[in-house]
């Protein structure tokens, strides 16, 4: 098992290094030269989205809380990709931008570019940290090494090939990792289904386990809506999705790869949930005990499957971690280098900008590693990341694309009001999810700020 992991990681690094030979300028590094075909664009979108929060985080939430506990991911996450394909991919692709920060500068101003850039970076730090935590958990499960040591090792590995090859390395390795994810999950389902039938799995679930609607009560319904939109809307303004949209070779590829990845994600994401449900029946002591529920699928695979399936499934887990982490590192690094450091330096050559982008990869990785070593819950880290995007970036993006009255003042008030109200609601721990208050403030800020300018 350990030998296979070492070989797999070496192959990943080699593939990433080979893909790096296609990088000749900043556009190659950040957007793969806008040449991604449909299969690579779809593969990298799916692999980026299908991370450890789906296999480890969502499955643990599902095992302990039932179907309603995973509304945010995978259902909200799949909705995000589909909405991008239906409404956002086409107008964004036509703008021929290099980063999402460029949109906020072109539509609003340089000040909005910098403020939104900081918000974009903040949305990714917790997400990257979640992948690093997952790598540490998996390394601990497979080798027994300390989780913290595993987190550091995973951070160094994924940073290395992202630093060298940028979007080309990320896209090619993502496609390879997508194949491993599908093969590993399929092998696990086949073998587990030979041990326990679907009927036994479903009969072993407690009453109300598959309830998909909240209990009566205004607060419950409000939190249910928040679960749908935290990732469902909050990640639409994600630099990682933007890079794949803008990196596509055509507008049509940008649209259809987003739609295909969303549908594919929703379908494949059901597999970890079914495995978690099987684990509830086969290993009830894990759910009832004190052991970390995020280990429920690794424990199931370790105890009930053959060595070959264990290799494939743990390979799938590694693939999910690496694909998501590399994309998540590259996304804020692009913003940091192009929209924050570059304006401070003034006019720079493309060669210098490429160096700044690579330096940004190291900075982002270091900060995320610090967060990963301090926090340990994957699902919570991902939810926290998407909340920032929802209350700060979503409204200015949507208004900027679809509302002609949107102004610079409206965008600034929207971002500041959304973040401030969200933080205040989080601090006082409101019964209703704080993102709803933040989103409402962001909408109100955009509308009032835009009309204030007209009346001035």
C-alpha cells in the first residue's frame, strides 16, 4: 500500500512537471493559454470540486445527521456549477479576463479590484487548509504518522507541482486524478455491495434519516435556504471556476463543461454517501463512538475490502485531495500576484508577473498550512470559505453582469456591509445562519449605494 502511494505521488509530480513545459507566459500559467478542450475543462472542474469535503466531510455529516445534513455539499455545490454554466460562463468568457479581480476593476474600479481580491484570497485559505487536513488524516490512516506531519508533507507536495506548472499542470493532473476517483469509488461500491445489500443498507437507517426538508419553523427554513446557497451561490464568484471557464478553448466549451461537471458531480457524490450509509450498518460503533467521523469511509475500506480495492479507493482519496488543493492554491495566488502585488509595483513585464504568480503560490500555501495546523474539521473549513464569497463577492459580480445601474459606490458598500454584518452575526451566534444576514446586507448595500450616486 505504502509503495503504491509513493509511486502514485511520484507519477503525479512527473506528469505535473511534463505539463509545465507548456507554460511560456502568464496566460499559460494562470489559464492554460485558453486552450483547454471539453474533456480537460470538464475533468478539471469535476476534480477540483470533488474534494475531500465530499468523500470525507460530507460522508461523515451524512452518517451522523442524515440527508438534510448534506444539503450544502453535494447538492448546493452541484447547483453552483450548473448555475455557472447556465448564466455566468458565457458573459464572463466574452470579457477575456485574466483573473476574477480584473472583472471587478473593469466593471467598477481599481479600489474594488483590491478589496474584492482580498476577499477572494480569504475565501480560499480555509478551503486549501481543508485539503491539507484531509491529506494528514489519510496519511495517518495509511502509515500511522502524526496527522500534523502528514499535513505538512501534503502541503509541500501539492505546492511543488503547482508552483512549477500552474494551470497546465493542475488541469492535466486533475484529469488523471478524475479517472482514479471514478475507478476507486466504483471498485469500492462493487465490493461493498457484495458484503451488504442495498435493502439492508436502507433498512438500517433510522427513521427520518432521508428527510430532505426542514422541520416546521421559520428558523429551520431560513437555515435550510442558507445551506443551499452557502456554496451554491457563494462559490459562483470563485477564482477556481473562473480559471476553468476562461481557460476553455471556446465559449461553448466553457458553458458545457460547467454543466457537465455539475451533473457529474451530483451523480458521483452519491457514492460516498452510500458508502457512509453502509458503514452505519457494518460499523455502528464508529458512528456511536468517539472516533473522528471523518474516518468512517477509510475505516470501512480498511476493514471490509480487498487490498486491490483499498489501493484504488485510497488512490481516489489522494486524487481528490491533490486535485482540489492544487486548484485552490493556484486560484488565490493568481489574484495575489496579478491584482494586489502587481498594482503596487506598477508596470511590470510578463516575465516578472509570472514570477510574482509563482511567489504568490508559496505565500498562499504557507498561510493555508498555518490554518490547517490550527483547525481540523474539513466540512466546517469548506463552509467557512464559501461564506466569505457569498457575503462579499456574489452580489457585486451578479449585479455587475446583469444590472446596468450597479456602481462603484454600490459595490463597495455591498462588500463592506455584507462582510461586517456577517461577522457581527457570527460573533453573537445568531440562531439563523449569519450568511443570510450578510447576504441581505450586501444586496441592500448594492441597491442603496447605486441609487445614492444617481441622486447625488
